[in-house]
């Protein structure tokens, strides 16, 4: 039996894995594993196994089946309402208020320690705000548990990659689809018809998601053996597997070279075009400005700007806090 291994990398502030390893273990459908133990081929053509996945339109349809019924673009999907987060004497977020609108890519930027990851943690139920509240899809998150928040439609990736490193790429994504499964425990134990159908759907969707993010050829490889960039993409596929309305990406291009960054931004745009709303933390200012519809800037836990990328990048407070002094000011 495949044992989920440790995370591929460290963790930040109290975040946890999507699904605990024990649960993932139980849910790993062994019957579709290649052959357990034998090193998988370096790459295979997905279309050999799933001919229909050679068609991009089919992939897109499987990835976001309900994108047409998503509510009005532009309406607030998530609202941070005066969210304050204190850790002892440290105020990591100070009365932060902003909206994420449906269908947009919102950039969240700010210097190291500004509170960006803490925002994610407050939105995904890792932390309860000390003051204020997070409203998602019209519903205050209050004391709602993390797995319930996932079900409501918020998914995230982590600043430090977290994958089940001993599981295959495909299994890692199936773990994500699991968050959607509705069969009861007895249903799973007795392998009810519905449970089997869900397993099949989960596999099909997981495979389509791997194709979608560009790592379909790695499906049967252990996550730990994937090149770093593919691991980052795999994390995104796993987050998308929960069928989120809002996808939160915490520095997904960290450690990428410029060409890889551009490719990743193209993927993020594709995700948005497919009907998702995206919240993107990214340090590379040029990238953020190129891909986002709006930008929120944090500094020392406070929101110091919120607006269109071109306005934010010209804002003197932002320049002082984050962008550094522009070249022409020093000439
Ligand atoms: N669980 C915690 N306990 C104590 N302090 C914390 C905790 N989580 C975050 N902090 C502190 O809150 C502040 C904001 O941290 P956060 O990780 O949100 O910043 P960030 O904007 O994501 O920074 P980076 O760009 O380095 O990732 C930092 O000073 C951090 O040390
Ligand atoms: Mg961070």
C-alpha cells in the first residue's frame, strides 16, 4: 500500500495539509495504481489511456463543468471586513478590508511579513480573526471548519510546496477531488455503486486537471520525482480538484526563472478564463501588474492601496513601501 510520505517542503505558520495523510491513505483507490513498486516510465502519452483528453475543449469542460452557472461576474465573492489578526503582541493584520470580485484575478502584494499569507490563513479557516470577519459567497465564515470552507469553495496552494511526496501526481489530485465526495463511510466500505461512480469521476477529473495544468505526462510519477516547476503546477491541480469558486495561490512562481514565470501566469489567466476567481500572492511586481485585474497592497498588516495595477504602481505610498524609489527619482 502506498504510504503518503512527508511534505515535499517545510510549512508556514500553522497551515496544514489539504486532508490529513491518514484520510488520503484510506481514499487511495489502489486498483488503478500502475503496478506499485516498479518505477513508472519517465513520461507517457495521456491520449493513449484517455483518448478524449487529447481534445482541449473536453479537458476544459471536465475541469470546470459548472462554469456557466457561476454568479454575476464583478459581484463580491469574498469580503474581508475589518479583519484584525493578533499573535500575542504582534498585529499581523490590522483592520484589513477588501473584496475579491467574481471572475477577477486579484493580486495581493506587500513586503515580507506584510500579512499576505496570514490573509490566506484567515480566509481558509486556519486562523479565526481576532476582530472583523470574512464573508464568502454571502456567508460569514465565523466558526466554520476548514474542510467545510473547502466545500463552500475556497482552495489554496502553499508558499512552501505541500504534496504527498510518495504518492503519484494523479493520486495527489484524487485526494483533492475527495473533498467533494458525498458517499457516506458505509457507502465507501461496501463500495456502493455511487461510490464506484464517484471514484471513476474523481480519476477522470484528476487526469483532466493534470492535463490542464500541463503535467499530464507525469501522472504516474511520484510527486517527489517531479521537477520543481511541475510540483508547483501539481499543487494547483490539486487545489482545483476541490472545485473551488476561489483559488488562492501563495507565491506560486517562487523560485521560477523568468520564462517559467511567464508560463505560469498564462496558466493563471487560463484558470480565470475557465470561470474561477483567483487571489494571487506574488513578489515579482512586473508579473503581478501583467496578470492581475486589481491589486491590494499590504504593509505591516495594513492595507495601504487597492486599485487597478497601473494606479497602484504609481501610488507614492506603494512605491515607498514596496517598489523602491523609481529610477527617474534618483537620476
Ligand atoms: N502563527 C503565527 N504566530 C506568530 N506570528 C505569526 C504567525 N503567523 C504569522 N505571524 C507573523 O505575522 C506577520 C505576517 O506574516 P505573513 O506570513 O502573513 O507575511 P507575508 O506577507 O506572507 O510574508 P512573506 O512575503 O515573507 O511570505 C509576520 O510578522 C509573521 O511573523
Ligand atoms: Mg507569505
